[in-house]
């Protein structure tokens, strides 16, 4: 991305704050993990480098998107009986091979000693 003509006819004084907004064509990171570093270069009108920053410019998304809503279907509705539960949800971001999906079972549920878990999605999970 190159900003040209953004300083006006009077230029920008030393130590004067400059800001810009990217409003089209940029996707935010899909996680709250800090991004890799950005690079910033300042050049004169003829393209000669005046100053640059190559480190410590990162972006961190503050909030992730909610997974919900969840749909839960029990295989048996009799109190105290063992049953399966089918949990269905849509993820707000893509899930790729190597990603982890954590499922926390409430303490009120007594999970079986052997966890029988199967996942089904639009694309098979490796």
C-alpha cells in the first residue's frame, strides 16, 4: 500500500501525528493471535528512503467471534439414562488442518470413560 498526496500542500511538521484508514480489501486476522510485523517506509517525492520501521508494528485482534448458536439434540430424554448428544454449530472463521477445537463438557454431564467423538463438516477434518 502506498499513500501519496496525503500530506497536503503544507506538508507534515516534525512530530506531527499522521493517521490513515484502510477501508477496503483488507481482511482482519482470523484469530486473536498477534500478527507478524508490518513494515513502514517513508520516502521523498523521488522515491529515496527517508526513514523506515521493520519491527514492532503488529496488530492484535481484541475480540474473537462467537461460535454460537449451538443446537444440541439428545438421543434419549429419559432422566438418568445414558445417551448420545449431537452438537451442531457453524464456525465464524475457516478451520484449517492443524487447528484445534476445544470442547468443554459441563460438570453436570457425566461423560463416558471412553470419549467417542466424531466430527462432520463441509470439508473433512484431518
